[in-house]
């Protein structure tokens, strides 16, 4: 389903920027972060640095943010999983 290697650069900029509408009056979801082991925190830093360097993500000032957890794959490496369920509840469905 997913290619082994992702492209190094992003597609060209479009005329319309993407924006997510939030239900009015909803406070940002507050939930304690999942506990992570030292190994998981180290992997999170590595993956975030890679994504920032490639420009796939950028720092956000939004009060909303998803929770992150890791799952061990069969080969022993860690797969980052992002839990968007709380954020999805606060979004305007279109």
C-alpha cells in the first residue's frame, strides 16, 4: 500500500491552503499523553527530526494536537501511530 521510500520533496504549492474548521465553543481535547519508554522517546525525536528536515511537518502553535504512541513491528522496529480520535470529535464534518 505504501511505497518503501517516500519522495524527498513535497508537491508544488497550490492556490488554496488547507484549513480545518473546528466546532465553535469546543475546548481543545485534554488527555494525558501516553507513557513512553526511553526507547520510544528516542525514536519519536528521530522521526520528528526527519519529518521536519524534509518539510513534511512544521511546528504548530495550535492548542490542538494528537496523541502519539508506538507499536512494535515484527522486525523489532517501532511504528509511530497517531491517535486523532479526540481531534476528530472537535472538527466540523464536511
